[in-house]
């Protein structure tokens, strides 16, 4: 299949905003706020909306082509507690992409615009038949490259490229 499955060819907002999320009761832990594991769930749900609604990838790609994005590496920073029943949204920027992979940075935002958490991740297109990486279709490569270009002028965030470890003085 050589035609796009959904999404659009850009231009892409810089950053792309994904809205419409709320902390579900089952996401709240014994500390009285959103459990750390559900941040990953929420980032994944927002990534899927970015993939389908803007890039034409994700579930629609798997159904049509038998291939789709797998997250290979993810680094999250938890900056502010998210309370029960709170609404939140995301800002995504594509940092880099090639024929098989994408590298993005996302921020989870509270309704008042405060950054609650960030995620930097690397994803790769994988064939469901072979379990190995495969190039994206040409239209998807072009869309990923366009999103990288459209996001190139965004100011960097301190969490991008951050290592993890105990800082010693």
C-alpha cells in the first residue's frame, strides 16, 4: 500500500497538542495521586493519537500493513503530582527520524499549563510477520521528516538527552 492511511501531510503544529485526558479512578494509588505506571499508559494513549491523527501510523498501519511502531527506549521525568480526576493534555515534538525510527519528546501538561511529566522515547517500525524492523512506507518517511523540520525551531527542554544516575558533589 503506497497511499497514506489517515493523518495529514502537514504542516504540523509546533508542538502538536493532544488533548482530552482525565485521571481515571483506577489510576490513583495509595498516595492519593496518579500512580507512576499510569503516566506511561497516558503517554502511550497520547502517542497513539499523534500517530493515527497526524502521521497515519499506529493501529491503522498495523491493520492495513501488518507493521507498526514499537517503543524501544523511554525515559520519563515526573515533575508534579497529578491528582484524582484531574484533566491533562500533551505536547509532542519530533526530534529526529529516519526510514525506520523516530525520536520524540512529549510533555504532560496540567490544565493550568504546568508540565507534570516528560517522556523522551525512540520508536521503530516493526513487521508483525517477521518481528524485525522494516522501513516505513515512503509517505510515512516524508511525514516524519516534515514533522522533524516543523519542530526544529522549538526551544529545547532540559529533560531532552538527560542521563539518569545519582548526582554526587
